[in-house]
């Protein structure tokens, strides 16, 4: 499937740095969990990931990496 992907990384406030960053990509994948694992090379292979589907064409995968919260939001093109 073709998706527009928005990756949001949120971290606690620290020294005036931006606490939230966004990256937008166009991706083609049949397995969003496998895609996220491939992108997050520092993630342990056994880290639990679940995808939530809103029923309207958007699938979200959210997890913690240290103090950072990372959200992958896949919206069908």
C-alpha cells in the first residue's frame, strides 16, 4: 500500500531545544510494523510494537525510545 508517513519525535524540554520534530515521507509497504523496525535500527528486535487502525485509512505505531516518544502515522494515499 502507498502511504503518506509522518514521523513525530517528542522529547522532554531541554535547554531551549525544540521538543518535537516532524518528518514526512511517501512510502510503499504491506507491513507497517516491519517498516518501523527497519527504520529504527537501535530498537531491540524483541521490542513490542502494535499498530492501531482508526478505520479511516490511518495506522499509527507509537513507542518510547529512552525519554523520546516516537510516533509513525501512516495515512493511505
